[in-house]
C-alpha cells in the first residue's frame, strides 16, 4: 500500500498550530510502526508539501526527499503566500509520483506517453492520496489531479468544511470555488472527520463517497517514570501554590491566536468575574489581530492579569499546562482541538465551548466544563470550576491514564489503516 500525504505546510512550520502536529504525528506513527499495516502489506508513505511558514519560508532543501523524524518529506517552493499556497512544483511532483506508481504496477506499459493515453484507467489499486485541509490551491488542485487519474482520495478537512469556515474568511471566494469545482471534487473524496460534530458539519455541505470519524493522533508528553516525575512536579507546584500570597485561579489559553478562538468573549466574561484570577496566553497570531486583543484588555482593565508569552515549544508546553488550574478554549468552531487532549494528559482540567469537537468527550467523561458561546455562560462555568476544587482534583488524578487509553497510538493507527484498506 502506498500513501501520498498532501499538505500545504508541514513540520517545522509550527506557526500553523494543531494541524501541523496532527499530520506529522499520523505520518510518524504509520512509518514507525509498519507492523500495524494490515494483511502484512508493506506500507510506503511519503509527504509532499511546501515551504510555507506563515509570511516566511522554511529553510529546507526543496524538490528532493528528506527525512523528517523518520518520514520521507519533499518540500516545494510556493509561488503565493497564505492562504493560497500555489506550488506548481508540488503539483508536477504529484503527477510524476502517480505515473511512477503506474509504471511500477503495469510493467507492460512503455513509458509515460502510453500511460497518458490510458489515463481513464485506474493506475494503481494500491495507491491512495491523503489530502489535509481545504480551501488552498495545494489541496484543491491535488484533488483534481488525483480525480483525473482516478486515484482514490482521503480528505481530512481539518475543520475547513463547516458553516463557520464557509462564512468566515474570504467567504465569497470560497462559495464561488465551491460552486465551480469544490463540490464535485468533494463528492469524489472519502472524508476523514476527527469528531462526530465535524462529521455533522461536513454532511451539511456535501455528501462524499464515504465518511469516517477517527480521532487525531496527539503527541502526549512523557511516558513511564519520566511522566510520573512530571506529574509529581506539577502536583508539588500546585501544593506550593495553595500556600502562596498570590492564590489566584490560574487559567491558560494555549493555541493559535485567531478570531475563531473566541478570546473577546473570554475577556468580557473575565471582566465580570468576582474571583481572583490570572490568565496566561501562549501562542502566536497575526500581529494586527493580537494588538486589537491587547487594546480590548486595556479597555476592560484586565491588562495586569493577562500574560502574553508568545509561542511555546513542544518541549515546554506540557510542564506549562501542568502548572495551571484550568485550560480555557471558548472557540466559535473547532473540529477537534489537540490542546484539550494535551492538557488532560498532564491532569489539567479544561473549560471548552460546546462548539469544540471534543466537547462531548469531555462531558461524557466528566473531564471538565462545557459552556455555551456567550459571556454569561462562560462566566458561570469559570466560576463553577473555581468553586469545585474536588472535581478538579479528581480530574487531575484520572485524566492522564484515561487519555493514554482513549488516544493510544496503536489503536488509532489501526483505525486509519483499516480506513485506507476499505478504500
């Protein structure tokens, strides 16, 4: 089985947040554990991506395969920046890979011209193209090429096929693209949704060939004794905190800073809360938008309670979350939210909006608080979390093991491989 992953951005472009982590983790687990391949088939996996890194470009070799944490990755230069990511080199590279696979699978074919003449045939029954995200030229045109050569496509929209996404940024352009070509391309795809909520959103927009819900693979902190040491350290920190002069309720937001995260609602809710609190904001975003949020905090007289610490490394984020009392994510829309799993993996409870894909999971397992997307409800739930230290302690005790069981690499990898095999 050969799988070509197509993504407009890849590690180390961490500026794009959770999706970079999810795609990278999936590829690393699959190539690092070929024993999970079904029917003892050899799993051949590669990634085609661009040099995208926000306004800048990654400093990497281009147009040649390189190993990134065990995964074969080829980076191509892009001609346009966010959010179109036009890369003719990537599209040409994808076409060459498809034709190469066809030649390997059909030894009687003589050269590329003969394959072109029979382009309506299915070129390789063992080849799948897995596209990540939508509404960019890498995804759309790669899907068009795959459809042209009749190669099966798995699409992971990564939250980009929802009513919120359609109506948010560049909504007019998206609707035109959807009408002209997007809808027909989506009907050709087998779609991977990361939550039941995302599946429901997708089916309101298009009816694909098939759709399956499989959770994101999420990198958890440390295992075994090292993890226990981290947890012990965080518990000691909290114990010290209970005796400190500043006994504020410590909240943390750790995510990419953008409009859909609902930070304005969070700030307005916090401005009306009677308890002593402090909020750490870890993450980066467009400079102009971040500045507008800082202006809002000054208007609400919250500046002295909010700490903007910028992007946090993967190595540091777990210990940072472990030293806080509650992770907050009051998003207008979130297909999954890796940070919820990451926070719970170190025992830190979460308060998330009902529009977050993992809200049902958090509610069913009593691992935090789920709120409506309005200031009154957010205020009420933050206050409830503060006033229930017993529940927070219980979450701290049970969440790490629960997360490791429910989001096991092995279990989820088998689900992805079964999906590929079915296709």
